[in-house]
């Protein structure tokens, strides 16, 4: 699915900025473009693994979650948030996430994306979802020491990953920062976030791709918690499936 064919989204252009947002929040288009433009021009650090996550509180009580595109690794120290290409990754991620949600994969509800062109085929980008109250699975495992609750949430995470695989989604960077734990009263829910560079297949993922996701997740756990203080062998076994 291409973003131009998304039936519930509208496109707006303001100067060098292109915004594609859900029609339910189209009335906030100008405000969103302004706020994201301010973030793009500022050096403000956000939350998350690459300090790229921002919570936007808009008029009327609307709250969105904006993830600014940031590069990792060695290239990130050079280009930081600048990308090359005529098919911007945030727009591709928007179309893919809409389809993932349609298939029943537990993801944060996609609300839009914005691209700021800074030159021929050069851009910065933001991805927008409904704001969700919660913490990453890594944050949760560090703060909750109730074995029953931990086991339940780890099981929920495993179930979310299994659904993702059965519905044909390969996550390009499945790690403990990209699994979000939310709570409503005594009930916990787990969702998958950050589908940048993810792939959607027509059928369930083959074993090799499932194994690649599992290995990436286990590497993340061992890197974050090499001593096994928060993630013991039993927790790893649940996550690995």
C-alpha cells in the first residue's frame, strides 16, 4: 500500500514541508506543521533510544506522539537527521503501519508524517501516532519486581511478536526500546512501535525471518543487561519463544 492511496489521510503542503495526516485531525494541520517545524529547527533532545521522541499537546486537548527521524551508528554522527531519497521513509512507514493495524498487529495508531525538504532528494522527517501512556519494555523490567506481573507482561510481549509474525510483519529493529507497555487500571497491553524499514509480507514470516527478529531482541536484552540483573534466563526464554 502506498501512502497516496490511504483513504483516511489528507495531504497538505506549506513551503518546503509536506504533511500527511489523518482526516480526523486535519483541522490541526497548520498547528502541527508549525510545532514540528519548531522541533526540526531546535536542538531539543527528546525521549527514547535516540532522544527522538516528543509528545505534542495541541489545542482542544489533542495529544500526539512525534518521532523525529534520527540516524544511528557512525553515519548518525555525520548526517544526524538528514536522509537521502525521493520516497521518504516516514511516508512509507505510515502506509505500512496503517496496513499492519488493519491486519490486527498491535501497533500505536498512526496519525501522519511530515517531511521537510532541505535540498534535491534531501529531507528531514517526523512520524506521528496517537499519544500512548506507557513505558518501554526495558523501562518496565527495570522498575517492576513483581514476578507475576513481569511474567504476564513478558507473555503479552511474546504474544504481540507472534501476532506480528503470523500477520507477515518483519521488524527491522526489534529491541526492548521498541516494545511499549501500557496500563489501564490493572490491565497491561503491549504494542510494537517504530516500524521504520520494516517489511510486510503477504503471508506469515518464514522461520529464518522470525529467528532474525528473535536474535535481534535477545542481543538487545544482553546489551542492555549484560549481568542478567533485570532479565534472567526465564525472561529470555519467554521473549525468544
